[in-house]
């Protein structure tokens, strides 16, 4: 059993922290909205820290799953940040999807405080978090990763170290680039099937068994056909992630023409009022175009 703090109880963090309790760890949580942290503690029997520092003090591991670069800086090195309160030799594990640049910045801040820092963004969406079946892409020192991996196993389907600090975030960018193109392709296929007068469910029952099959097709085609977009990762967050991908591509010289186009398509969805819809809502944009 380890003493673990979890910072950030959104749609991902809330169930992830719960899995840590189920795995037998002693868990203290922090959330910007204290009432949500108190609700979690009432359900799971953990403790509540009123600030990141209070939650992190005395813990073996501090896990975070917050919103963006600025949120991560705030919980790590802000006025009541976790890193200054952490014991020497403890490990900070960041599950947020952020830029590799801020990851390396936080790694350096942690190192100065004799704390290890592992970037560990996740994939699998809300369902993966709830079911403890997340893919976790990690960067950081080998020793820190080896210590943190058994803790992350509480909610991981697969957990891999890809390299030094920032490698996890770079791998998550690859993940989001691939998803963007897949969802747009699936949206166009379903839209074409509708226009052609085909039965979408019958079509997918056949093509999903061949080369066109994907996780997105298997898990999202029915809700896409029904125009239901409250089942996963929000468009607002996807645009944040794709922005990181495109900025990093500008820095490293990668060419991402499809990603750039799909990012603008998601901007159109936001203009339709779909910022909180899940990423499969690209099909709604096509329907809106006629």
C-alpha cells in the first residue's frame, strides 16, 4: 500500500482516484471545487486536501489530471503548489495532456526539489478511466517510472515508458493526430451512407470486420448515427490537444495537413454550440452542411 494524492477530479480523475482506493492505497484528493472532492471522499473513504500542497504533503506519490499547461503549473509550482510540499524522493505523476515544454519545465522544478517527475498522459476516454482500462504513455527517469508503474496499474490496461521527460506527451500527440483523422474519415463514411440511403448499422456490421474497422467505429458509430454526442472526450479539449500537436509540429518540422484541417472542422463544431460534445460530433458538422 502506498500513500497517494490525486489532484483533479474531472471525468477522468474522479474514477482514476477511485481505482487507487480499490487497489488498497491510502488516497488524499484535491479538486479546485472542494465540494466535488468532499463528494469523492464520502463515496470512497479517502481524505481531502484543501490545496495541492496540503494534499501532497507526506505522500509517496502525487498524481495529477488537470486541464492544461497553466493548470499544471498552478498545481505543481503555484502559491500552494504540490512540489514544494512533497518529500524528497517522492514521485509526481502527471496524467494531464499538456505540451512537452511544460512537462520539461515541471520536471526541472521537481528535480530541484529532489522529487521525481513522470509525464504519463492517458488514452481511453471516460469509459477507459471508469473501467480501469487506460493506455498510459510515459516519459521520465527509468527509476521513477519503475516506482510509479505499480501505482498506475490500478487503472491501466497498458503502461509503457517511451523515453526521457516529455516522451509521454509526444506520444500522446501521436495518439491525438491519429484519432483526428480516424474520426473525420468515419464521419464522412457514415454521412455518405446516410445520403446513399443505406442502413448504417448493416453497413458497419460488414465493414467493421475488414480493413476499415477501428475502435472509433466499434464504439461510436451507433451514437453518431443517432446524433448523440455526450459519450466521451469533449471537442474543447480535443482542440486544446490538437493545438499542442500543431505547435509542436511547427517546432520539429513535421507536416500535419489533415490534423490542421480537422482542427478547423472542430472549430466549426464549437461555433455550432458543440464545444462540450464528444469528438465524434464531426458528423454533425457534415449534416449541418447538408
